[in-house]
C-alpha cells in the first residue's frame, strides 16, 4: 500500500512540475508590445499624456515602490492603462499596458479619464477583449502557463553588449470571464 501511495505522490508532484511555467526563449518585437502608437519599453508617459491630451499623471507609492499611471476609459466602458514603475526611470518609460473590460475593472479604475480618442478595438500582441482561450492558443501557440481562468505567455532572452549582459523579460497575461478575454496585461523589463 505504501508503494502505491508513494507512486501516487510522485505522479502528483510530476504533474505539478509539468504545469509550471514554460518560458518562450525569444525577444518580442516592438510590434507585439505596441498599441495606439505607444510601445512598452520605448514610449514614455509624457508620450501617452500628449497623445491623449491628459492633465496629470497619477502617482502612488513611497520611496520603495513607485507607480505612475495614465488610464483611459472608452465609450463602451473598457479601459486601457499605461504604467511606469521604478524601472521606468525619471522619463517614466511605459513598462506595462493593461486592457480591461467592464467585468474585470482595472485596479485603479477610479483614475481612468473618459476619452473619445479610442475609436477602434484595443488589441495588443494580436489579442483583444472577447476572444476565446482556444482562439488565442491557435494564434499564439502553447502558453507558458495556464489555469482555469488565465493564460500566460512569458518571453525571456539574454543579450550581451560590450560591457554587460541584459536580461529581457516580457509577459502577456490574459484573464478570462465565462471563457472570453476580460482583461489582458502586457509588460516588459530589462535588467543587467
């Protein structure tokens, strides 16, 4: 009996590790990290502010963690948020873009400005609100990780320049509500 239990436990552990994250070893092109002319890792919040004619950049945090955000609400209630954290530097380079539908509001939804400048479907990396998990897997391939209500595509690559090695990590996190995309977040970080 104890051998059966041991085999069962080993099988469970094997399944847990089989379902852990499978990193995609490639660098995402800027086209997969762009929306509305804003590119993660290249554009700044000032670029976003200028494009949307915003007044102020929202700030929260303290000396340890800072977050700068601009968020916009379209006429159909969906939102798009542009975030810059510590790695965004003084220029506040965009590090994350989140698109949320009405069923899964953006965590800082109260700061989102209404805008009429969003006239088309919000799409990043070929993914938009309302898509099914099966369609996404057909378009993007096997995810790095998946659960009942989410998919994660994680891209990692190391590049060397003349002085240092640069680790580039980008992620596409997709949340589902009733088997359709209700929120998606794309992010990128570069560290030495």
